[in-house]
């Protein structure tokens, strides 16, 4: 069984793992940010999901707070909502139903894999370290040829690992 996980932001990523948490493939999210509206590259995502045909899909659910600052402002949440809509369209067009797609909050998946922390930068670093330790020898799937760690991809890997734990707790895996 394969599991797909999305960090669905503009700098996000997709990870495909099997039920034993073996890393199969990744894709860095690509966004067309040309005027008038930013949108994710639907064709590359559809092709990637079609190629791997995961049975379950986990998508990071980003929420905001009224009067929030930084990344969770109303504008960025509006753009994120557009990405969710596009992902839903892609996945439903491929035949996925609601029972095969689960939205998971950042606090939930980070706690599940043991990378929760008080400071955002610390959580990002913990997630990168978690992935580096778990997937030594597969660096080409989450580090660019120039050595940049793909944050969105490492987050997607973490989301997938949390998704596998969720499925095991439900007796699916």
C-alpha cells in the first residue's frame, strides 16, 4: 500500500511512502505565480499521483487565527484555500473519495513524529533532522543537487509518517 502526503503551500511538496514508511518518491510543489492568481501546477501533481496511485492521501491543514500575523494572515489563507480547492479537484478527478483523503493539522503530525516545539524554526530543523536520520542514503529525494534541503518535501515526508501511524491506529495497515 502507498500513502501520499502533501505540504500544500506554495513552497510545499509531495511524498510517497509505503505502509512500512519506506520512501518511494517525492515532488517539490511548483506554483505558477503569474498574474492574476497564484496556482499550483495541476498537471505535474496529477501525473505524479497517477504514476504512484497511492491508496490514502494526507494533506496538511493550515489554519489561521483572527488578527494573526505572518504566514497565517487572511490573504495567505485565502491563497492556501485556492490550493486546497485545486488539490481537491485533482484528487477527485482521479477517483479519490473523501474516505481516502485526510486533512491533518501541523500540530498533530509534528506531535505524532516527535518534532513539536515552541519555536517555528526549531520545528523545521527537527523535521529536517528526523527525515535525514530516517532516510539516510536517499538524500536525492529531499536535497537538491546544490545541497538545499526542500522544506516542503521534508514536511510532506513527516506528514506521511504521521499518516502511516494514523492508519495503523485505525487498523488499516
